[in-house]
């Protein structure tokens, strides 16, 4: 590695055009020093005609072939994906119990004068809590 040669971090910081230009300008050196990646696996993905149009346009805007652009985007997404699955997945019954607990807490807060759905704009209101809220039962006083 020469003093003028960029590090992997420098290359990663370049935009697509700069990176392409650097690799093109240094193609002989890169070819000598690297082993080409073996791209011998095929992954099929079904998309609608509309989605294919969007993907093709995005690849063209990046001045890349569709397969190269899809590979790049998929690898970037995989690098950003969480390393482990969620800590817990709740069953339907567990979800209902959790929702009931949340509703009980909300009711206790509202009885204490704390309102959670007092947003100025109707769109800002909590849709989950609002849609799960059960109507309060009216207390019936026994007749004398």
C-alpha cells in the first residue's frame, strides 16, 4: 500500500461516482492485488410490474445495472439489520393481556386527571390506545 492509496474507510466515504472513478483509474493494481468475488449464486425475487419499474429507475439513477444495484442495496440493508431476532414474540393471548394492562394503566391515569390523548390535532392521537379503549360501564345505583 502506497502513501497516496486510500484506506477502506476512505473508499467507503466516497460517493458512487468517486469510487467508480478510483477503481477505474487503479483497475490494474486492484486486479493484481485482489481475488475477484465469485458471483455464482442466483436469487430469484418476484415483484410487480410497478415495483420492477421503480427498481429499474433507481438502478438507472445510480448508473448501475439492476442486479448490481439490488445486490448493493440488499447488502447495505443486511449490514444494518439487527443481529438477533426480537427478544420476545408475544402470543395472541399475551398480547391481549398486555393491551388490557395498558388500558388499565391509561384508565388509572385518566381518573387521576392525566390525559394521554389530548393532542391539539386529531391525527396526533394514539390510534392503538384509542381503538382498544373499552367503553366504561355505568354504575347503577340500587333503588331505595
